[in-house]
C-alpha cells in the first residue's frame, strides 16, 4: 500500500513562489530586450538609409553613395538581428513557461534546463539559475514534484 504524500514544507512553497515571480520578471526583461533589438535594428536601417543619400565630393563631380556598397553589411546585420531576436524570444518564452511550471509543480527537467540557460545571462540570470538548482535539489521539493 502506498502511503499518502507528506504535506508540503511552507518554506519550500514560499521559495518556489518567489522563484516563479523572478522567472516572470526575467520573461518581462527578455521582452524588453526584444523591443530594444527591434528598435536598434530600425535605427541602424535608418542610419544606413540616410548614408546612401549623402553627396560625397569627388575630384571630378559629386557622386552619391551606392546602396550596393552597403548590401553585404546590411545583410549581415539583418541576419544578426533575426538570430539574436529569435534567441531572446525563445528564452523569454522558456522563462514564462518555467514560471508557470514552478507554480504547478511540474516540468522539473524543463525548469532545470531553463535555469542552466539563464546562468549564461550574467548577473541576474546566474543568480536565478543557481538558486533554482539549490531549491529544486532539495528532497522535499523533489517529493512535491512527484506527487
């Protein structure tokens, strides 16, 4: 016969609640970073757009800069902004899902993976990731995830 699950430790409940709040905050920060990336990309597009309209003095006559001179740079910048934006969006979604999983006491492996990825985001993500590892490694918390 299987014994009934033990009541959850109030300290563990509070720590998981606080972790969940901080994961929501990290998801919001990822959203703000995504807005910054979009704004920066727009600004750089405008700068290079204006740079193509500048008249450059020449020894013979005035010439305008050709957009084709900037095409490789614009292409690399576009790829960079898309890749970094998608990574930022993915981390934000992972943080949001982790916050929900912490409240529901499920997805422990997903939470650990997200904590490991957050450890790369120095200093706040590192602190959050380490504290997540500490809290989730407690036997009482592991038991609450099983039940």
